[in-house]
């Protein structure tokens, strides 16, 4: 018998995730248990074993069939299909197990689906829209009572099924039988109408869409910012930083899904109840608490709450010296894991303390640096963070996390600073710090992602960047920063599916972070999935209507689609942002407003100087000025412009892609195959 929580297995290609999500939600809303892996990164022994267990134990297997599954010769869904078909061969012929669903016009004689799928009836759910009749059919199929699978209703049966049903006619009846049959039909119809008239309200209630059930992953948790109870209100950075360290500790427990910092901190200072927070973050549990600091001693009070029932699961108060903060993080992570019935393995305990410090002053300086870097809006703010991390390193020269964070800050400073010797010097320091972090703690994911960022943006060494990203992903598969940064890189390197999957996973873990949604949009744009990209940018705007990036990137995406009117409206919303100005420079030229286009280019040049070389190449390519586009592209190569990482997928450079000088730049960058 299947495990109750894995009754229905939903298998689909990554491009069909949205349609599969609709099917999943309709089934879950009716109280059915569905195993659905939206956003999960597949790969690795643990994930593969989990897939096999679910298919082996599920009651019903629903393959989602589409033109995407037809077009893909390879894909993880094909392994799922094979496992399900293999299991079906062990069953009796009349046992319902396979329930193929087609979400577009793919034919039932499609040669790219297993023959076993063709032996059973398909259901048509266009774009994943799932009517109540299909949900009821699934309910009957997974019911423990033996029953024959019902015929599809007209709402779920496609034209082929309806035609087949019409073709199954009996021997022609006599006129008398026809008259008798008509009378009988009339009686039945009148009776049905009377029933509907009497009981219409109950029927309407039955047919009304069921409310979406709250069914978060069982082992999912959000850590809300701990309240600062210290007499010194300036200690806010400390309570926030300590909360984040505890959150990061829990994220290293492999069987926990932990909402990322930005989403968990989104509700700080807002009058929102825990149930609403849990629904917004899709988590089953919430950890909250308070921090009271006095000198080098700290009291932390914590409580874990079941977000579904509202019951307290666990609470504890800790009085510690700041030198014991690493041990404290491990204690809290272990207690939370135990309360959620998750095992904290020895290697995970070691990960929690990896790269940290037992020096209270160094820890304090590190938290100040983290606060400054998170709030940074330019290279001056990054310099504030660099100074704090330098203080931490001076107090503890073996503080690997501080080296990793300073490396990231140096890289951000280099990317934000005007072109010049400072840029190369900052990138060199970023490399040194990342290497030092890895020497001190070889298994610290933060060090590897810092080095990957340097190789990608500072050295344009994409092969080395890929190696470091892969190492960081293996060490911290639930780290949003690793996922988001890798996603963009992967798509730019031509690995669209891996990049989109990583970006989607980042959104699942950090659903209220506008930057994560924005980066998801950029990933989809670079993958040339423009309609989905626009939706992602609009999700970012819903979280923060004043953020300029989403308006600019949405405008650029409308431009790529050829919708100049919407491109203009979107980019003119935040006209002072330089990417909006890049968008308007391209778009005004297409509208014949050449003087306005030149004005916008001038504003971009005044803002970016030579550090905008790559962007100037994009603008001139769109203007049709091939020689200027190539000239700026060669300048970008000479300056080692980080934008060159997008060269192979950049839609705005398509007009010059076949030029020999463009191809020479591409060869010089040595993109990995």
C-alpha cells in the first residue's frame, strides 16, 4: 500500500510546471495527496532514490504529456515514465495505475510516449485547467474500495474520446422501441429538472470550486526576526544577525526546507498573524524568539509553532557567552530538528559551525558587515561592509566566513565602481579572499560561491566559474544566493533547463524577495521565454512597486517581443534608472524618435562611463550601427566587462552575431562547450 502522503505522483517536463501546478492544486484542494516536485533541483543519489521510492509506493501515476515531452529526447521525466511502466507490468490488467493527461494538442498516437500509455485512456486538460469531474475521477481511482474506472465526462474527454463513444452503437432499434425510449428519456429528464429545481442551492454549493487547501511541505520552516530586547536599541543589527545565523544553520539540515532571510524578514514591524505568514511563505512551522544582550552575554528565548494547528511544538531559553555562539546555533538547530522529527546528522552539525568564530568581537564586527552589505545601494555602501569584515578578520585571522563575505563585497564594489584601476584591484582582492576562505574551510559553500563569482565576473573564466558553482551547489543545495547566482550563469552558458530550475527553486525558498523574482525574470529573458519573464517581473513589482529594476527589465522584455508601446510605458515608469534609459534608447530609435534615443544614450554614458561598454554595444547593435557596436564590444573585452558573460544568449546582439569581429570576441572568451 502506498504511503498516505504520496498517493498520486505527478510527472512532467520542466517547461510544463505551470500546468502541472494547476492540476496539483486542484487535486490537493479536494483533499487528495499529491507528490509534486515543483522547483526542486533533480540530480544526485538522494534525489534519485526519493523519486524511485515515490513511484514504487504511489497509488496513481499521472504523466503530463505535451509538445515539450514530445520534443525532448532526454529528460528526468522519461526515467519516471520508465519506472512507472515497469511497475505497471507487475499489476493485474484491470488495476488502474497509469492516468495520462495531455495539456495541449499532442496526439494519442505520439511516438515519443511509452506504448503502455497508449493502452489506457488519456484525459485532455488544456493548459492544466482541471474540472471537478477529473478530480472526482482521480478520487475514485485512489479510493481503497474496488471500482471500475468511470468513463470520462464530456468536460474531460477530448474529441477523440467523444467520437469513439459515439461510434459504439447497438443494432438499429424498431420504431416502437424508439418511441418507448423517448418516453423513458422524457420521464428521466423531467425528474432531473424537478430535482434541480428543489435542490439547486445544494448542487451549486457542490459544484463551486473548493477552497485551496493549505498543504505546505511537512518539514518546512520560517525563522522570523528575533525581537531585540536589549536596553541598547542600537543592538538591532545583532538580533537580526543572530537570527540569520540560526536560519542559515537550519538551512544546512538536509531534510528541512527553510524560507530564506528576505522573505522571513519581510514581515518585520508589520501586524501580521503567524497563520498569514505561514501561508505566504508556504511553511508548516515558524520559529520566533527574542534576544537580550548585555556585554558579551546573551539570553535567547525561542519557540517553535506548528503553523497549521497553531500549537506550540517546543520552546527554550538559552543564557550564553558570545564565545559559545557557534555551539548555541548547533543546539537550537538540533532542538528544532528534533521537534520536527528530523534527524540532525553529524556531518550537518559540523557544517553549522564551519567557518565561524568563537571571538565575540569578531562575530559582532561580522554581523555589522552583513547588515551593511545587505543594505548596500552602491560602492560606497560596499566599502562600509568591507571595513567591518576587515575588522572581523583582524580580530580572528581564521574567520573563513568573514573572508568569504568580504570577497563578495569586493566583487560588488568592483562591479559598481567606475571603470579604472580600482576595478581590477578590487577583483584581485575578491579572488584572494575567496581562496583564503576555501583554504580555511574547504567545505564552506560561501567560499566557493565567492570564488565562482570572481571567476565569472572578474576573470571571465567561465569553465572555472562552473566548477566552483557546482561545488557550492553540492555543499548548499538550499542556499538561495547560490541558486540565484548559478541560475543566471547556467542560462548564459547555454544550460537553460538547469538555470531555470535553480531560479525557480530560489523563488520557492524566498517567495517575498523581489530581487529573486527579478533575477528569475532575467533568467527567463535570457532563455528567451519572454512571456514567463514578464510574469516574473510583475511578481517582483507586486512585492515592491517602487523597485526600478523590474520595470526596466520588463520593458526590455516587451521590446524583445516587439511590443514597443508597452516597452515604452514600462521603461518610462522609472526613467532615471540606467537600465530604463538603455531600454528607452533602443525603443525610441525603433519609434523613429532618434533625437530622444541619442539623449538617452548620453544619460547612460554620463552614468556609467566606460564601464557601460557592453551596454553601448547592445544599443548600437539595435540601432543598426554595426561598426560602433563591434567597436564597443571589443572595448568591453579589453576592459573585461562582466556583461560579456551574456554574449552567447543576448537577444540584443543578434544583429551583429554573424560578424567576424563578433565571433572573434566570442572565441577569445573561451566559453565552455
